[in-house]
C-alpha cells in the first residue's frame, strides 16, 4: 500500500488559517467517493499553536499509479484550490507498506 502524507503551513491569522484548513479538510474527505484508487484518507488539523504546520493529510492507495491518478484528478485539483493561494509551505512523503 502506498501511503501519501502531506503537511501544509498556511498564511494568515490564526482564525483565517483554521477556516481555510477546515474547508480544505472537508473537500479532501469527500474525495474517496469521487476518485477511483483512493482507498482512504484522513485529515487532521493541528491543535498545537507552537508547531509549524496547520494540517496533515494521510491518503492510501494500492499503487503509485493510483496516487498519480489522484494527484491529477479534477476533484483533487479543485480541493487543492481551496488553499492554493494561502499555502506558506508544504512537506510530503510517500512510502510503501506491505499488507
């Protein structure tokens, strides 16, 4: 299984970042029904103001090809559009686990 972990730091005030992060979370959580190959997704908002990132996504796929399909899918791109203009930084790691 391919695990796709992404963390985002957003621009804006605390309230603005929380609002964007919440809207993005809702958009991402709707994707498993829309994108074939996306086996599951979790989105967590940071609760510790002393840390660097505002939210984390953990998406799971059977293959790297499914991850590529997800990354290019119009519904995923629309979800990313929610925060695209307010992304301050992004960190990502993809790793494979055997079931």
